[in-house]
């Protein structure tokens, strides 16, 4: 924060010259002094010639112009602290300096790290775009290195679908990047203005042209990582160009700049592997982003929404995109096939390269059969079973092994009580204690750790909590009707738990669908066995499933996937 000017130290008390002369002649090296001069000129009713002064003081031009333009509350602050009248901030904001010979006219875009101006090149009589780092004098060396890498990366690309780079330089310690001016605005602006979806053919042509530029970047070892409608710009001839390589990285492992503690990308257009924090990203990341843009062009919204940041990330990682037929039945099946292949969760299931995507889009445009076919129902079923979520939930392999031991011991006690013909209270006490213990554990998980849980984890724990409550709710009516005969409870108990496990197939791991069906089969076959063996069969079925799940989760952990979603900042 720039401190307010100290008038007594900055302005002489003796007879002073016309503030306009003082402002024009001053070669300020102190930003505070410059602000003080401007404030005094306003106080005495002499409009300062800000444009001329900024041009004569390029070292302070950026900081002073941004200070006066962005601090819209400076009028009231000046009146409060110094008794000065309101400064005409709008005039200061419009008085942009000259940078590297380019006359800045207006701000046209601002992102997390940079700000872009429309500027005029007086030497070549053309409009250009000038980008500089948003942090200004507080720019770190790491940020400067990223900015230079962006300039060098974009300058190394020579393709009609990439915004051309004209120059890169540094003035007053602030680096700047000069690019071609795109008069047609961005795809995001067009989507925002119309609020409507694009025709299938128009969407296919647009994504094909952009994919050609993406493929050009990939062939030169560059991964964009932030493809989105806001980074697709149009020239005066309505041709699309890829912009903003600020998050781009080299595909070579030997050189990969990255800001610490940041998640690179825009949530609605990120790939699942980006959300999961994988370090070794491939070109499949950009393929996924192209698919997300195509989906938005065809439906009017991104495939996983664009609302709250964390919710969007969770949906990107866990949810499948809604099929087009459920949203817009007029989208051709072949184009839907192309789009959904780009959006596959597994990077290996997407197009191998952007050129392959271009080839299929060309086939669609020419009415030819696609090179890739829509997955059959067997493939889709297999993917549903293999899909799993990396979560912080209780479903860890040590927890599964421990739970299996508890289940086997509990049902062993029940079986002993039945065989020994002791009081049925022992059997009810063992079963009730087991269910109450699980209930308390899940209640603690949902209440004490609620701030750590994702939406999927809350749903998973809630389903299991509800299943246990349902099991407990069976006990009163069963005791009233069957007395101490606990064995009659087991078919219903097994079925309720089977439903809870089956529901975890949607929230946790696809193969739990099969586990739930297996347990329902056990429930249906219990009457075939002698009644005293029902607790043993139930315990072996539940315990066996927990042990099997534990080994599978242990194998997943040994895969060593780094940086899960819950460990990412924010």
C-alpha cells in the first residue's frame, strides 16, 4: 500500500510557483512527492497536465497511474486525512504513459497475474496489446521468470491460430510483452453476449482451428494448461487465436517452471489429473480443455458447471459429463462422440494428440465415419466398475482390515450365543454394540471433520451412517415380534448393509456395485443354510468384502499417486 503524501515535508511553505509549472517541470524520484504535487494542484484548482508529466517520468508512470486509477476511495481519504477536495481520478486513469514507445490507451483485461492494455504503436501506425505483471513494483523474481518464459514460449510459435508476439522488454524495472491486437474480442465475451449455444458445424470448425494451434504448440514441446473461452481471441477476419501462455510449461522434464502452492488452470476447464495435482501432465490436459470448450459451445455451459470453485473441482474429478441427448437432442451423435472422448477421465482414453482430434472433426464436417467410435455398453460398464475416487474417508486399507476383524468377532459371539443356548441378550448386546460403535465412528467423522471433507466424502459417510441407523431401527420391532430369536434378523440386516455398499459404487469405487449385489445374493441364499450358521455366513460375507476391499485400497496406495485434492492449497 502506498502511503499518503506528507504535505508538510513535500510542499514548500514559501511563495510557490504555479502548481502546473511545478508538475510539468518535476523529475520526481519519489512517488510520494509526485502524489503530493498532484493533490496540491487539485486543491488550488489547477487541473494538472497528467499525461505530459507521466510521459516525462516513465520510472514512476506505472505506479502513479495505477495508484490514482485503482484507489477509487482516495477522494474521501484525502478529505479525511488532509482536508483536500476530491481528486479527479478519471483523468488520472485515462492519462496512461508510454511504455517502450507504445502509447497505452485503456485497460482491456486483467487476470490473476497480468493486466493487458490496448496500445498504439506510433512507429508502425497500428494497434497492439501490451501485457505487464499485475504486481508492479512488488513483482518477484519467480514471477519475472514466468513472464519471460511466457514471452519466449509464445514467440517460438509461428501459427495462424496463435496470437503473434511483437516485442518483449523492461522499463522502470517492470517487464512488458507486446502482442498483436485482436479486434474481435474473446470467445468468452461472445458467449456472454449471446448466452446461446453455437451451431454444431460452427462449433466443430472453431475447435478444429484452435486444435491446429494447440497441436503446433505440442509439437514444439509446449503445454498450454489454461485453454478456455477467455483465452481464445478473434481477429478482424473472425479467425480464432490462442492467447495467454502464462501457465504454459515445457513438456520436457528438464525445464518446467511452476509457481509454488498454486493450482494451475481454470476450474471449469481443468482435466481430472490437474485437479488431482499430478506433476507429470501430458498433452491430454489440453485435449480435455478443448472438449470442455466444445461442450460449452454446444450446450451453453461447461460440462462440470462454473459455480463455486471447490464444487467444480470435485465434479471435474469425480463426475461424468452429462450426455448431450439429456440437454440438447439436436447435437449430432458423431460430434457428441468426439466431445465426450476429449472429456474422458482417463488421459489414455482421450485422443492421443490434437492432430487426431482435428482429423475426427474434419471427418465429421465432411460427413465421413469417425476414426474413433462411441464406446460400447460393455466398455462403458467396465469403466464404471473401475472408476474410483481418491478421498480422505474412512475407507482406507487399515480401516477395512480392522473393520473385518470387528465384524468377524461380533458374529462369532452371536453364533456362540446361539449354539451355547445362552441368553439371547448376549447376542443382541454384541450386535448392538457393533452397530453403535460404527454409528459413533461415522458420526464423529461427519461432525468433527466436516471442514476437511469434500462433497463426495460427505455423501459416502452419510450413506454408511444411514445404513447403520437403518440396521439399528430394525431391532425394536424384531424383538417385539421374535423375542430373543436374533437369527430371524439376519436376512433383513444383510440386505440393508448390501444396499449401503451398493450405493458406494456411485460415490467411491465402481466395483462396490458388484460387492453390493454379491451381498444381496448372500441374503437371498441364507434360508438355504441351517439357521445357526446364518451369523457365520453373514460375518464371512461382510468380513471377506472388507478384506478384499482393503487389499485393493492398499494396491491403490502403492501406485503412489501424488498430491491428492485435499492436500492442495485453498
